[in-house]
């Protein structure tokens, strides 16, 4: 087997492993159909509006999130994901990033 074929095979295997890791990360961070979700602002304009946006879409605020300006809410993905994404807010699974309610404390 030539060196270039071996390098090509290693590159292909590495790409497949990287692809699988990306898929697993996406599945782990995907927000549930209904449940705790972490809302993270990705634009400066959305930082001060996260709570209002979530409340108008039927979510309940649980507490502040672990990231700056982030919030953990309980809600439905179909009501939150699209509108919040258009407003510059990333919606992630709450449990995937250590978002556990602290005795029901609110933000």
C-alpha cells in the first residue's frame, strides 16, 4: 500500500469520526419537544429581550443560565425555537449543559 493511499484512508477515517462527533453533539444539545431549555443570546440586541421573548411564546422562566445573559426556561420547542432564532437567541437542551433548577429559584 502506498503512503498516499494510507494517508487518504486515515483522512477519511478521521473525517468520519469527526462527523459522528458532530452528530452526537447536535443530538445532545438539541432542545426537547417540551421541557427545560437554555436560551443563549448570540446578538447584543437579544440580550435584554430574552425573558420577554420567551414569555410571549408561552415559556416559564426557571432561573438564570450558566452562561452570561442566558436563561433557563420550561417551554415547547415548536413555540420557542423559530421565533427566538430569528431574534438572535440560541435554544439548547437545558440538561445537556448542566442546567438544573436550584430549588425552584427564578431569574
